[in-house]
């Protein structure tokens, strides 16, 4: 069930509706949109108490939400969710495309700084490092070390940082040091982790599981939101199919489907989603063309310096080229690239 | 094995090479590219006769082709194949994007004409009608009737026509009346049909099977080409996956993979590939953005006139809007829309 | 719609019902079961003429069939279909398990005879050879040659023969020379071929396509049946999934689902369905254990004689061992192996 | 790398080899089989120190293991692993089939007891309850309550108990109260949880993820084993495919593949693996017929008492029938049902 507030409803009206919901034993989720606020309700079965809520001041309408996911549904909140970051003008889900870039792993402070410099120069605003590789059993000390480098990058290059959490310990560390907590594809249905992250008030980048349906993907977001964390960013990064021309099959067709079913922003990761460097630029362009709110790519240092890099990584020159191309596609879909002129310059 | 001819090789040189190949019992396939010609060889095992061929006049190099498909491979022919149509400047695979549009079925002469008029007005050059629905057992008479309407449309609106062939009888009729023969997804591995179509000298639009790997897709093209028909246009129209947010999962990630592996042009059909009208425009934009040579969409008459239409069909207004948007994305990938200004005008 | 005849309905009653159906413009399909006959109706939409039919002599009930496939549905015909072969006591779909065995291809008359001898000795009743490899473009002469060898095997070893048809020409030849016409996985949705085979009165072995859903599989059978050929045997031989531990993923879970949805018999081909010789015996046992009506396996001559054989082929000793094991599992599911003692003896 | 000890190697020899491995900085994993012990080595790259190890007393051979998973591989340990339970003669992986049964959830003490009684009466030795539904956020109190009921069932009916762990808290509770810790399909790649469970010395039932390849499945087992927990039982419970005739597609073809690649036992769960009650018995029979070490099924109380039950649950009568049928199939594959006569009696 969702309470649609009138456009002129006051903060006080909204508070009173939330209290009324809590009093009848449910949980209230005020979700503010462009024009008006909606209040999602979780924990209820059926229409208990519906009558009373309709008569409260500021209430425009009480509606049932038919989807299994309620708070993540566009039925509950028709306006796009825009995730904002205190002290910056960066957003995910707004008019600006969100560009996330970074290395596979941060092993070397200087290399990470050089890469961050190149990334920031293009206008990208988000730096991601798989701080905690879920495969490796890094010591706590090493993890903190990596997160501190991320924090320095944040300071020096004005980049917002993203790191992955895989359990309660890494969740705590990431929440402390990074701007966005990533929950990876393998943990998309780790409901224990989702609930813990839902209790934080930090944006979460939630990757789609390799065989997650659209409904399961949005239900995972619902776990986060039903605990009160509404700053959820979705990320498509490939699904499992019979084919093997790429590591995974990047499912761009989920983008228009998500945008119709949900108000949450969605990014596309063509690096992990294809595992082919030569597919990253084409698929990044396609992602923006079909309505994604941004892309996340893996950038490696130039080959002569460090040859390594994941199978879907691109080098800084290709990254600058990508920014240039996305800057041209953005206006076709009513979007802009942050610091677009700069980005264009870098690509020359 | 492929014979790479020198740029200055003469027609006579090429003919002599082909004769030499046929004399040692194989089949020669001269494939002319932008700069120079390559001659593919089929039927051979190993390097039989390699030595002799290398010494012929005009031969630059004799190379082995590692892929299972030889003639369809970019190893054999590095230049993009451009399919041309006698008496027109329309192409598939060239600088111009190829836009294919048409109704699910041609049942009504007047409606078909009206739709063809609207399609032609946007600058699109190809009109497709599922003349022979593989599900329906239309009589021969009805089939000829439909094909005659297509031929009239060709005449009156200067549109090139596409119709599907499913067996020897329909193949003969289609070859007689239409400009392009479509072989549908369900028949992608109907090797008997492929071989028959390979013996014709008409362009073939070959749809990817619902669970065809990239290699199987290109092997199906190889069947056509090894019979001497090199005018093959590929078409991605969705694959089978676990997910059901759309009828099929449109696999755009195959586009950059095909373009690397093969010289053949490839179109994307977002109507059948998603089965969702609201996904057609986003996925058409994405298809062009990631390098497809064009799109094929199902257009229905405006609802007030005929409500019916496949689940992924769009109406003429949406089609004009699509043309407008593709016209903006085309230059980002070095392409143009045919009669672009006209297309833009239609969308206003 | 289906007409259920009374148990005591006469041939004359049934004929009159069929005539009445044809008179109102539909097609009647008398399907005789154990106890009573049902008459399926195709070509109708809605309940046209229902009233009249109900009053005819011998009619017990007129029912609507909800599934998309009508004649293939167990709603239409509750009893299992048993395919019989004139002049023999062999059946598919009856109490006896149907065991189909044979080489990948018949290239050598003597080897084929030796193999047929070994197969017949175990009690198996069906000999299959991929007479027409759909990949190869064998000449008509070679095809007839192969079919003649099959016919000799039929004569000499009292084995019923199976060969594949891929188009009108091979369909005619196969119908002439073999006992069962196979329509392979790649042609499961070759509706033109299905309709042609439906007009014959020869049993058809219809393989499931690599990405065919249960409904599509039974709809393919419906194409055959709606033309009047009710002797359809289904065959599961692996589907496409993300995994690659085997060539395909043999979907045994479709067996109980088919047996509930349809009255048609179903075989399992663990040779092509797994592509792993070491999986053939375990999966053959499992197929019988979950209710399949038999198995089809590829048997190669013993290695010292001809090393070749498909990736999922077994040798004659393994085949005899398989027969021995199936003979032990058969009674658990209420089945028998033909000439069981003989089969047991061969395995010693 | 793996050290194969001689059959006559002493405990002292094995200890000395392990010490030598640890001294060069790696981890030693002594895995005792039927005839002789092998010592797996993890943490090594290449053949460091190989020479020294070969000369130690009792060492027969030093071999490289080619698979990505080392300890889970049959290359490392050729003999089947048999998981044993102190104070009982129950095993998983031995000659006896392991039969796991239980309700979807334990909500009612009396009902759980009645069901446990019925299960124990058939000879089944393992009782499983989804003590912690990963979807539900049960309080710690409620969880302990459920686990205590399991402990009572263990006491009263001599059944070994299985419960699921989803995070560090539930892992601790389950290890304390249950005999086997289940790690569910959604957590198969929750590497943090796998490592924690690997540090315990309790058997783990590891479910295959819905889109896990065979290699990923065995790598998940490797995570557990590389922490020193070698008592791993695998469980196939369906994978994601394009088809929907069942909730999931139970992949029985993975059973022979696992048994060839690994020494670990594997069970099949046809209840969750098909989601169809009418498929449970056929697929349970097939699982045993193709070599699984046992089955895990969901049993509901008889309908008149509690109508609810998962979509793939069977009732106690069907369960007894299943035991009867498995008792007949077991000897075909060289297995036995525990307390077979009793099981047979119960089915009468």
C-alpha cells in the first residue's frame, strides 16, 4: 500500500501519516519525489487501517501496489530517484550521466593516483576499486590500507568512491571509508547482507545476479529499502546464457524494463558484463542510448606501465574516447555528461 | 584457405586463380573488397596445392583461415561486405543505416499501401512483410497474392521488399517477387533450405536462431556462401534466456562480436527481439550505438484504424520518432540515415 | 474441442461423428484408446456446432481442450498412445521399453551388419542411422545406397529402422525405405517439413529442439497430428543452458512433465543429449527410472576396428551392459525389456 | 600439488610430510581414503619445494593437479569421500543411500514430531528443516526455539539434523545445535560464509547455485575444504534455463559429471529442483539410477492436517512409496537403503 500525499502537504502532514502507520503496527517509508511525497508501507497484509489513513490531512490517495516489490516500484513512487552526495553536485539518476571508473584492484598507491587523475580529468565523478576481492582473503589490515588510499583519492581528486562489502566486517569498513557501498552480483541474494546494508544511510550500488530475473533484482533492492535505505543504485553487469562469445551476456534489454518498473537509477557495467575490451565502448554507447543512468567501467593503467588488467578493461585513452562518444549520445536521450567540454577536450 | 590478391591484380588474374582452384578439385569464391580481392576456397582439407597457387600472377598471399566458417570470416575478407541493389542507391552494410519496416502481415491492400507510404516518407528503404507466416498453411494462391502486393509497393513507393521463405516452394516464389529473401530464426539450421537459397543470386536476410551461438550463426551464413551466394545480411532478433521481462532477450552484445568476427552486415530487430512496444525505440537506438548496420521493426497502422499488431510493434508516429533519434545517433558511429533531412522533417 | 465416445460406441457411431464434424467445416481426428475412442477436432474456433454433436449416438461428452495443443494433449486422449508396427510385436509406448541403437553413420555395409547383429542380440528392436547427415550434402545416389543397407538390416536382423528426413526429397525416400521417420532437433520448428510428414502414415520420431519449451515441443507434434499422422514419438536429446560440463544439458525433468501433459510416448537420447560417453549409461538408467518409454543411443563398433564415433557413443559391450541394467530398472516402473532373458545373457 | 602417500605410510610419515609442507609456507590437507592417504597442498604456486617432498619417508609420488579446484578434485583423492557421524552408523557417500526429509519450516512442535516419526519409520536418517528461512527476518529467539525442536527430534527419533546458515550468527547457532550445516543455493558464492564454515569441523551440505557451472560448484566446495573442513556434501537442486515446465530445471546430468570430477558425495533435491509434487518421485528414482548418493525431499503433513507445503512437497504416503521404489533401484547401482526391510514394510 502507498499513501500519495498532496503536492501542498506539509512536513507535518507527512510526519503525522508516518506516525499513524507506525501506530497500526506497520513501517512507514516517506519517499520524496519532484512534485509530491509518497509514503510506502511495509509489513502490512491487505488493507488494514486503510480507511483511517485516507482521512488524514495532506493525503491525496491511498493505493494498493500490485508488484511483489513495493518501495522499489514505480507504482509507489512515479518520479525517478536521484541519489545525491552531500557537499558535491554529483548525482546518480539525475540529468547528468554517472560515470564510474577505476582499476580492478588498488595495489599500488602511485598507480592508483595516476589513474584517478586521468579519470577525474575526463569529468567522471566516481572512482571504484574492488577494495575487497571476494575471492581473496585479505587481512583486515590490508583492507583498511586500500580503503585509506580510496579516501586519499576522494580528497585529492574530488572523486566519490565505491568499494565492495561482502559481510558484516567489510560492510562496516566500507561504510566508514567510502561514499558508496557495492553489493556484488554473487551476493545479490545474500539477504542477511542486504538487511545490514539497509540499516545504513549510505548509497548502495546493487549488482544484478548472474541469473537474477528482473523481479528478483528489484526484490533485492526492496530488502535494502524496507530497512530504510532508499539510496539504491542498480547495476546490470551481464547474465548467464548458453552463448560464450563474451564472458557473460550483457542484458541491455533490462534497462527499459527496469526504468518502467522502478524509479531507481540503473548503471551498466560493460567491462564485467562482456569481459571483452573491444566490446566496452560499443556497449557503453548502447547503454546510454537505451536509457541507462550511467556506466561503470574498469580502466587499467597504460600497458607499458602495468600490463595486467581484467579481460574487459580499457586503457585511459579508450576511456577518454568513451567519454567523448557518450557526450555525443547523451543529448539524444535528454542527458548531459558532467563537465562535458572538459571531457571532450581530453578526448582530442 | 584464402588467396589474397594484390591490389593491382587484374580480372584475368583472379579468373586464373579461380580456375586453378577448381582444377585441383575445390571451389573458388572470389570476394571483392574495397581495395583488393580475396578468393576463398571451400572443399579443401589441409594445404593441398598451396604451393602452386602462391606462384600465380596477382597473388599476394595464401593464408589459412582458422575459424570453422571460412567465407563468412573477417580473416578471409577484411573489408565490410556491402549488399547493393541494382537500379537503386540503397545498401546494407555501407555508410547509410538500413532501416527495414513493415507490418506483421499484409492482409489488406489499402492498409499496406498507406503504411508503405508512411514508411517511405521517413527515408526508410526496406519494406518487410511476413508474407508467409510459417505457422499458417496459406494456400499457394494467397501467397502469390501477398507477394504481388509487395511488388506493387516496390513499384509505387520505391521500397525494396523482404519476404520469408520456409521451403523450396516459398523460396521460389520469394526469389521471383521480392528483393530480399528472409530465412527466419526457426529455419536458421534448416541446412536444406540454406543450400537452396545459397544457389540463388538474391540477398538473404538470415535471422539468428533463438539459441544459436555466434559460431553457429556464422556457420549458417557459411552454408549460404559456400553455394556461391555472398549477399548475406545477418539479423539479431533475441535469444532464449531464463528471464521473462521481455519475450526474448535481445543480445546486443553479439553486434560488436559479429563485427569483429565477420565482414557481413548485421541488423537488429527490436520488435521481435523484445516483444515489448515500449522497448523498441530504446533498443533501436542502442543497436545503432553499438554498431549495427540498421534495424528492422514492425510497424502497425494507427490504433484507431486497426488495433491489431504484434506485441513488439510500434505505430507510424513512433516510427518517425525512431528515425529522428537514429538520425542523431548515426554520426556518433560514423553512419548516416538515408534522406536524413526528410526523416527529420517527418518526425516534427 | 474433443468428442468423448461412449465405451460401447460402434465404428459406425464414430464414423457418423466424424462426418458431422467435417460437414460443419472442421477436421475430425478419431483417436482410439484402450477403453474408448475420442475424436479431436481441429480448425474450429469456439464452440460452433457443439450442440448438435452432443446428441449423436455413441457420444458421451463434448469437452473443450484448454491447452494450445489439442490432439497431442492428454486432455483429448487420456490413454497412452502405443505406436505399433505391422507384422511385428514391437511397440513404442507400450509395456515394453523401446530401445533404439545404431551408428552415427552407415558408411560401411559390413560394419553396419556386424553392429546390427550385436544390437539385435541384446533384444533391442530399433536400428537408427543418421542416413542423411543434415550437415553433409550427400548425393541422392548415396542416400538411396544408405537406405538400402538399412532395408537389408531390417530384413536380416528383424530390426525396425529409423532414418532422418530434412526436406521433401529426403522425406519421400525415408518414408519409402525406413520404418520410422526422424525429424531432428534443428528441424523441430520447420513447420513445412512437419506438415509434409503429417500427411504420411508412417511413425515419426520428433526430437526436441535445443531451446524448445515443453509447449513448443508438443505444438510441433500437433502440426504432425493435425494433418492426420497420430503416430508420433517424442525424443528428449538435451537443451541449451549456461553450463558446459556436457555438450548439452539432458533435461530428464521434462519426462514426467510430458507424460502428464500428453499421451504421446517419449524416448531419451543420452548419447546426443550429453555428448559424453561416460554419462550414457547413468543417464539411460535415469531416463527409464523417471518414466521414459525407452532410450536411443549411438553405438560404435569396437575401437580396435573403427576408432571413430560421436562424442557420446558407447561400444557394443557397454550397450549390452546398459540393456542388462535397464532390464533391472524396468520392473520398478512397471515396464519390461523385450526378450529380457536374452538381453541378460548378452551382458554376462 | 598433491602428495600421494604409500599404502604402508605411518601416521608419523604423514605428520612429517604435513610439517614439511607448512615449513615451506603452504598448507597441508591430509585426506585419508580407503587404501592410502593423499596430502593436498594449498597456497602454492608452481612446484616450489617439490624435490624435497618427494624424498620424505612414506611418499609414493608428488603430482600436480590440473583442475582449478584441488582438494575437491578426484585427481587429489581418488577414493569416494564418506561423511560419517559420530555415535551413529549413518553415512553420506558410502554404500547406504542418504535420505534427507523434512518440512519446509518447523512451526509447530507436535506436527514436526509426527512428521519426524513418519520419516524415521521409513529408514531415512536425516531430518532437514529450513530453520532459518533466508527470506524471513526471524528473531534470534525464534531461531533458537526452532533449533531446539530439531535437537529434540534428534534425541527422540535418532535422526541427524540439517539446518541452514546464512551469516555468521546463524552459522554459530546451527553449528551448535544441528548435525549438518546447509549452505543454500543463494549463498553458494558467499565466499565470506564459505570460509567461516570451512573453519568449523561440522559437515556442510552445499547447494549448487541456480546458475553455477560444475567448476564453480566445486570451487565453492574448495573454499570450504581449503580452510580444513573436508566433510562436504554437494546437493543439486535445479538450475535456471529458458524453460518453465518446472520451477527450475533439475540437472541430473551433473551427477555423473560430479562423480567423475570429484570424490565428494552428491545428493539431489527433486522437491526444490522441480517445484512440482508430481515430479518428485520420478526424479528421485532417476537421481539414484544415475549415481547420486541420496536424495533430499520436502515432506508435508497429510493434507487433512495442514494443507500448506511448498510446491514440490510430497506427503508421508508418497514418501514411503518413494523409499520403497528407491530400495528397488539401489541394488542396480550397487547401493543399499538403510534398514531396507523396514523401509519396504512401511510402504506396504
